[in-house]
C-alpha cells in the first residue's frame, strides 16, 4: 500500500473540509447581531402579549428591552409610542412615534399614530398635515378624509373641512353624516342656498327616506321659508302618501300658517297610521293639551284618542299621554291608572313613578298594589333615596317592618344629609317599624333624630308619646309632646286618644276621660283601640258596667289587644 499517496489524499480531504467549515461559520460581529435580533424578537413578543392583556407597565418594560437589542427596528418604536398613548402620556410618546416614521416613512400606521399624538397634544394642524399626505397618496387612503375633516372642524378651519368632506363624499358617495356636517358649516356661514342644495342632494340620493325630508323642512322652517317647506312636503306626500312623518310635517306647517282645518286633516292621517312612532303621537297629543280648553279642542282630543288607541294599543307612550289628559282634567284616579299601565310596560320614567306613588297614598290606599311601583322605583333607580323611602313607608303600612327598616335605612344612607326633610320623615317612619320589631331604644333614638330636624312633626310627636305611654317610660315627656299635638289639632280623634292614654298611664283618669270623650265625639266610627281604651278608663273610674259595654264593642275588631277577651270574661281590667 502506498502510504504516501494515502496521506496525500487524507490531507487534501481534511484541508477541503476545513475550508468548507470555515466558510459556514459566522463572524463574531454577525453572530452578535443574530443573537441581538433573537433577543429583541423574544422581548418584543412578550411586550405584545402584555399589551393585549392591557398590562401597560409590563408591556413598556419588554418593549424597552427589545429596543436595547433592536434600536433601529421601527415596529419597536411604534409599540412603545402606542403603550405611552394608552397610558395618556402623549408627550413622552412623541419621540418614539417620530422615530418610527423616520425609520419607515411608508408605513401609514406609524403616520396615523403620530397624527393621533399631535391631536392629543392640541396640535391639530400638524396632525392634519400628516393626514393630507396620506390622502394625497392614491385611492387606498381616502377613508382618512373623514378624520381629516374632523380635525379641521375642531381647529376651526371650515374651508379646509369642506374640502376634506367633499373628498370623503366622492369616495363614499352621498351620506347623511357628511351632508349634515356640510349643512352645519354652510348654515354657520349664512350660506342657506348651499345648505338647501345639500339637503336636496341627500333626498335625491336616498328617495323615500322621510328623515332626510324632515331635516330639510326644519332648515327651511327655521329660516322663514314655510311655503317652500310646504311645497317640498306636499311633493313628497304625492310620491309617498303612506309616510305619516310627512303628514305630521304638513300639520305643523299648516298650523303655523293658521290653516287649522287642513292642518287637523293631516294630523288625523298621521295618527291613523300605526307606522308613526308612538312617542311622536304622544308628544303631539300632549302639545294639544297646552291649547286653550274649548269644545273644539276637546272634540279634537277625543278623535285623536280613538285613533291612537286603535292604531297603537298597549303602548306606554300612548298610555302616558292619556294619563296626562286625565290629570289635567283633575280626574286623578283615572290618570294614575293610565300611568300605571304605561309604567308596567316601560318603568324607566322616574317622574311618572313618583306621580303614581304619591297619587296613590290616601285613606283608601291599596298598599299591596302600590308596592309594585315602589319596587319598580328602587329597581330602576337604585341610587334615588326617595324611592327607597316610599318603599319603606309602603312596607311599614303592610306590617312588613323588617323590610321597611332595610329600605328606610338605605334611603337615609343614599340621601347623605342632602335633603333634611327626607331624613326627618325617614327617621320618624324608621322609629315606628323599629318599635314594632321590639327594638324600642333604637326606635326612640330615631324619633329624637326626627324631632331634632322638625320639632313640630305631629305624627312623630303622636307616635313617640304613644309608644312611651305603652312602655310607661318618660311619661312627662310623652305628655308634653301629646299636649303640643292636641293643642294644634283639637279635632283629631287619633291624637286625642293618644293624649288620653298618656294621662291614663299617669293615673289621671278624669283627665283621660275628658280627652277620650272628645276623641269619641270627633270619630264617626271609633276604632277598636279607642273603644277598648275608653272601657279601660271607665273601669278605673269605677264604672265597671259601662267599661264592660265598651270592651264588648271593641270585641272582634282587628285593633283589639290580646287581653280584651280576658277583660270581658273576668269583667276586670288586665294590662
């Protein structure tokens, strides 16, 4: 074997392999650049993840790290600017957005970011300059003319705004937002003919759209061109007779000219259509209520009612309008019933809810029915303390004292001392319910709070003195309070009964009888409590047979005490 030849071949192969390997290796500089790029990409991806999660602090950290490894990468500068803009730090974002545009002038998103920053920094014309360059660069960026117009409008550059709006209209076609904005500019510059032309152009582009006709009618009407407005409306009615909005416009314009008979004809046509918005009908009906009440007006309203209820039955706006008419005619109960129907369909009317609640209180109040509406009040307007107060009072009236306490405390909390009158009556009502729940000391504290705000509240004075008498506590205080009430209301049987009972507990039986006689005199149908109390007083005056007679009269009444039957059976007073 020729070893020299084998060695030569080995050396050639080895040298060849070494040369090939050395050609595939990177230089230190290239290797470092590749490593930096890899590190930068990793940090960039982490920054993107945190930006998506809206963790701006972490996103900023990772993008800053990415920038250390890729300082000439425009996307990194852009992302840092984006984070800072989201963090409301537009001024700090500016150099990064500027650098992104400098590194890649062809990227429109970088340019848009810079424009947004200029806008945030109250430099609208610099933002406009960027968008002008974008929109000048072919068809692809014409959508930014609307943003450009908005910038010019905010900067007060109306002529430039019109140019941008015209370009936007050329790109999108005739559109309502563009037309309306151009009309505003023309009207502001007293260029009525151009504003009218814009309206006509919109009507022509979207035929059969009553809203666009109504817009132009309003412009004509506001500029004393009623005849031109009528001509437009009649022309559209001829083409589209089944558009009730146009009939309503004809009604309004003809009424303005004093042509009442023809005006009402168009009003009837509009109201007969189920397509006319119920809110429009309701407002038109209520506007008639402001007219002087005459027989003609009443006949008109009767006809409109018939048309409304037949074309829009079971509608909250219509019920509200019908209720308004009844309230104006002082038919309060009927009005309240219509309001209730409206609210059960759409309860989002705080004023009407309050009218229903306040209008439903009284001697014959149906508290179970009324509670439906106080609950609607707290559900729909949970931050309104008045509705919580009404709900507490209604629940208290139904002996739902635990629920009443919760509602009244919520009313006081939400009121936060803003309305002292609400606090005062809420403290008084809260005292009643707390006493019924056996929380007597807290009840008395609330009565004291109520009287501190209004020392002359007869209901609080009466209830407080009565509850003290039942507890045989602070009777002098109770007497002072009840005495104050009966002097102001000498004909009120309930107040007289309370005063008599305070005197009874103080063992002034003659005085008690005197006031109980007055109480009985002023009550057509004395309550079971009054009858039983009178019997108790007579018993202590030694008139046992008369006492028994009044106890028997009290028997079976819902207000009688649990001791009454024992009194009757044993013919003897029991506490």
